[in-house]
């Protein structure tokens, strides 16, 4: 099983045995079918269980526990059960760095890092060529080529391309942007500018761009400027509470009918239910295949993984959305690496394995990685959906093409 935001580090207890393997990764699952019974492999995950990112991190923590139970029921890693060690970074970069430094001092070979971009970035700065291998659970991070950092989910570029494809297929040519001033919002706007410069989006014009602080309690002034410019659609880039501030402002100003996109970090059932009636019917959120009902996906290995993921999360009492998904694929891929390489694999061995994934299905999409591609997904992994008060409803095909529209 595979899937796709917290920090994950793995340390192997001294009692564990060792093994080794080499070569490119062509599969991420193998091993015994009997229940695991040897000493455990401890996987450390520093997640935003509380604080602003709690809506993601709390569910990522549950996802890791469900995944561990599933892996252990099939023999664990060469007979060693997987044990998740969840550490709460409180959505604080300072706390996250402190926790990560402790893991690094213990010489763990890898760990998961999340759940929010600004928190992930602070920990990424600790990475060195000697390790550890860090898997960011926030999609907004862009690992540099040659680093020991990977990033979960689809990239900013893929997501914004899909938003723009959606606008284009709807015939919307005048758009506005409203982004937070934190690292995530700045990255979102920078990416939007780069995508709008591409020839395929030459028909789309940005009429205004407004910004706000992620701790601001009102964006009425910025929204008033946007409203006066009469855009046909609004692209926002803010996650969690800041998106709630935007939605409250739009409701107060009578802008509920303005088609609006929100970034994938908001693809959380809990978050949408929290905002309730404030969520407009024309709010479109980028989601992965994991949130699409499995029977609506094309037949194939990704649909098989999604079906299994949705079944296991539902059986655990959860709702299989992005909050669960951003931890699932990274942890599964790393468990696959340990199954192939052995439980004492080094960060160098893990990096080599992870840079050579070829057509590996996950619940977000199909993974194909390289030394310059530390994410492995394409726009085929991105769908846009609306929220109907109880669930996400697919509004586009893969890549953002609006349902019912013809490709151009």
C-alpha cells in the first residue's frame, strides 16, 4: 500500500537484524504474509497535531497508526512490526526544529516532516549531504535537486496549472488572487505568475493581487478591491484558519457566488464541516485521487490503492481525505524502501531507492521519481472538487479540465 504532510524519522532498535539490497526500486511492497513478531522498527513522525495545522496533523497521526496496523497484519518489515512514534510540533517552527535536532542527534536515517509549509521549511534547513533523509508532508515545499529531501502530494506548479486549466475550460479570462504573506502564500503567488506566463494560459489575465497576514482577522479591505475589479474567478492561497477568514469576508460582502479556488491543504473533511454554511457552492479545492470515490477513477493500480486506503480509513472511523492521505504515501514508500533494503538502511541507500521509483501506485497518484524529481507526480493526480456540506463532489477530470467541457 502506498500514500501522500509532518516529520517522519525511522530508527531501528538495536535488537533488529540487518540486511541489504541494491538496484532501482520497482515495487514498494513485499515480504511475509504472517503477523510480525520480531523487535519493532520505530518510525518517528513530527506532526502538527495541535496549533493552526492541527486539522491536518491530527489526521496524519491517525493515518500512520492505521497504516502500521495494516503493515503489521501482513508481516511487518521482514517480520519486524512497525511502531509509529508521533511527536507534536504544535505548528511551531521552533518546536519542530528542537524535536528534529533530537532525532538527528540520535542518528536516525530518515523522518517525516510536517504538516505546514513554514514548519517544514525550518526543519529542512537541518538537512545535510550526510543525512538524514527528510520526507516533507507539506506539498508547498520544493526539494532542491541533489538534496535528501522529498515532498508529499502534488506540487504548487501542478496544482496551479490545474486551477488555470479549470478556469480556461470554463471560459474565465479575468481572475484575481488573494494570498497570505507567509512562506506558503508567497510561494503560491510566485508560482501563479510563472504559470500565467506560459503560452497555454495567455488568455487568462490577473486583474488584481491582494495579500493579507495569516493572523489577520479580516480581509474586508482586500476583498472590496477585488470585488470592484469584477473578476470572473478568484484564486486564493491560504490554508486552514486563514481560509476561514477569507470565506467569512466573502460572505459578509455578498461574494458567495464568485468562483473561488483554494489550495489542496484545505481538502480536509473536518475543516469543511467546521466552516459549514460559510463554504460557498462555487469553492473549488484541489484534491488527489484518494478523495475521489474509487469507482469514479480509471481502472488500474492507483484505483486499487485508493479503494484499499478508503476502506481501511473508513473502518478505523475516519473520513479518507487529504488529512489522512498526505502521510500515507510517504510512509508507505519508506516502508517499501526498508523492505527492499533492510531495516538498517542508511540515508544514502534510502535516497538512491527513492530517486528510482518507476510506476509505483499510491493513493495520490502514480510515482515516477529521479535525481531531479523528488515528488514523482504529474497533473494526472490533480482533481478539483466542491463541498456539498457532507462530502467532496468532483468538478473536474484529472488535470483540472472542467466536467462537461471540451479540451482545448
